[in-house]
């Protein structure tokens, strides 16, 4: 009898989405745990009091509300995000490029944002005008990001990657001359520049489209489809345009073309 009761309880927990490890569907969770970057001003940034702000925070709140869920946030640095998902510490991770390397191991909703790779330099730098000018230059390589490889491998520009744990560290190194440039999503760079103020310049070189999605664990097509439906609503009701203006309206980023991205499909 005890075994029957225990089995029934375990089945009930799994059906309700409360099983340990977070292996059930997003639809079974009352509160979604969103992994957001703590080091990207304008995207995901942890304030001194421990709370989070940025585009990804606002997007997560909107999507969760559309799905009838609550949401709480956990820091997810680039190097940690896959482990956090695998271990069940988070239910979804935002600001994740949709690349074959990742789609083999994770499922993705979206993309929820189309952006381009760009370059941030010091304001007094006059010799770097585009990605080809990074030849022989020191560029920041954040652990787990892949942005530096998009220059050195995808475009075969022989830049010199310099390792960093976060984009805050990249900004410090750019400011004191240890590196010559930071390259990644234009929205990330716009947020860094807006926070830092004078002394840095965004090139607007836009040398590669980046489809930014929401990573979730594999085996949850219903949760993925629910996120995609909410993303569509976010664009159609004007919320995404409002949020982009809120976080990047003063950065010089081109915000004139904001349409629902073409989704990858849920598997």
C-alpha cells in the first residue's frame, strides 16, 4: 500500500510540473525561472540590490504573463547557461544565438529578436571601420559567447581573441587599452555604450545577422509553441517596439524595422 501511495504521489508531482530537476513542460509550472544575463546593460543587468533590469527581463515578464505564469530571474552568464538548463536550475534562457552547435543539444523558442553583429571601439580609434580591420587586433572573447569565433572562424579574420568572463570585464579592458574592440550583438554593444557614456563608438558595421532565441530543454514542444504564440502577440500589440525604444532609443540603433521574426519551429 505504501508503495502504491508513493507511486501515486510521484505521478501527481510529475503531472503538475513539480518534479525535481525541472524535466516537465513549461506549461506545468506556476512560476517560470528565466535565466538572464547579469552583465549586459540594456539586455540583462543585475543591480546592486540583486534585482534585474533590461530588455530580457521585460520580455520574460510579458511572455510569462501571456502564458498565465509568474516569473523569477536567475543570473545566467554565457559559460553557465547550458548547465543551468541541464540541471533544472532555470526553465529558459534568453539572449541565446540560434546556431547549429546549440540546437543539437537544446530546444529553442523564437527567435524573439533579430539583430546584427557589430563592433565597439574607443572613440579615438580611427583605423577600425569594419570587421576586416580587426586583422591583428585584440578582440574580447567572453567565455561561452561565440562572438569572437564569428570573426576569426566564420569570417576568417585573424584577430587576436583575449579571454574575459563578462562584458563588464571587456569594457574595462577596452577602456584601459588591453583590447582594441568588442564584437557581439549590436543590442548588447548599444547597451554597453549607453551605460558607459562618452569615450566609445559603435561602428554600425552590421556584418552578420543574429537570430536571438529562448533556449529551453528538449522534449517540450507544447511549451515552445506557447512561447512562440506569446512572442507573436508581443510584436503584434506593439509591446516589443515600446521595449526596444525604452532600452535603446537613445543609442543610435536602427529601430525602424521591427516585425515578428520567422520562427525556427518547435521539435
